[in-house]
C-alpha cells in the first residue's frame, strides 16, 4: 500500500503544476484579449476611396469617404464600397485576434475564446 500512496502524491503534484500552468495561460489570454481590444487595423476599398479603422473589439472606429466617391446618381456604389471596406476591416481584425491568441495557445483552437 505504501507504493500506491507515493504514486498518488506524485500525481497530485503534477496535477497542481498543470492547474497552475492552466491558470497562468488563462491570465495571459485575458491580458491579451484586453490588449487586442485597443488595437486597430486599417482597410479600404475602391482604391482608397473608402477607408475604415476597425478595433480588436470588432467595432468600426473610423470611416473616411473621399468626396469623389459620393455620386448622388449612384448611391449603391458607395454602399458597396463601404460594405467592402468594413468587411475587409473586420476580417483583418479577426485574423489579428486569432493570430495573437494562437501564439498563447500554441495554435490550439479553444471555442468561444476567439
């Protein structure tokens, strides 16, 4: 029986170490998520006629439309340019978030995190 008791104690130490590592990773991921929310990415469409800045929180931070992009006879074109720029900005922000979080998790995809 003494042998089993010794093994159990060893496993408990490993489990404690694993829990500490998991807690450390969780803290690092929380810190990274906070940092990513303040970062931004730029995107544009129409050769720069429409420019957007999107945050790591997936929010539109800034939108610039050059005057020559505004044609009262073709509002649909402007709408398409805005959608294209915003979608590209959101894609870049998501990619930035995934890449940075992937560095912490070693590429492991954890549902609900990013």
